[in-house]
C-alpha cells in the first residue's frame, strides 16, 4: 500500500508542478498515510492528515485476531455501532456494494506487521501532520491518535479530538467544521 501511495504521490507532483501536495487518509487510509510518512520522509509532501487512523490498534480491532489461522480465512466485517451518529450514514454502509462484508486474516496479519514496523520507524516521520479523531470512535480507539501524537517526532504536529463524534467524522452532523479544520490547516501550510 505504501509503495502504491508513493506512485500516486509522484504522479500528483509530476502532473501539478508548483502545487503543494498533501496526503489525507481515513481509518485504514490513515494507517497508510501515517506509515507513508515514516517510509518516505523525503519531504516531497507539504503535510499529512490522518482521520481515525489505525496506528497502534489499542482497541484490538485487528491485533485481536488469533495468530496462526489460514490467511485466507474470511472474517465478518461488522462495522455496526460506533461508525457514525448519523443513521443515514450507518444505513448506507450496510447497502454500499463496495463495502465488503468480509475481510481476511491475511489482511489482519499484514496490518499487524505494519503496526510493528511503524513502532520501530516512527522516528523517521518528520512531515507536518494533522491528526483528527472522533472521541466515541467505535472502530479505531481514539488512544491510537493520542499515542501517535505523543511519539511522532515531527516539529509541526496538531491533534484534534472531536467530542461526541464517532468514526466517520467527515460524515457526522458537524462535518463542515471538520472539513473547515482540514482546509484551514492546509491553507496555513501551502505557502
């Protein structure tokens, strides 16, 4: 995932010379962009934004899967409570044909490897970073963002925990505030 992300970043830079490039990732995308910052610390980005990023798995969503299972074993993708306080969004999740109903233990094991790698490589992360998380996130424990903020060595780091919000902070009733916070952070760093 990190190498694929790097290809897209290089393409975005090549196609938009002189335009600052930022990465934003939500949930597993937040996992990806956080790890990207440690693997590719060459400062080609202006900043990285994470939202509900799985960086430690304090909630044992992934690391709680028993080890040694066949990596092709299908597990139910039960998003359920904690996704969003907006019922229409929760309903949409259940009907979305792109929302897979299962995932594999192999994916979990790969993410576990990534989390372990990140713990050992976070010292390389120097990008400006904005970390966002819903206080009542029922999928990714908010402690992941607290830990990320505490350990990342970036000299330009900000964290905002949205009280009362669940996992899908960009789909909550106050999504305009969340989007505005991201735009403001980017505007301040795009020069």
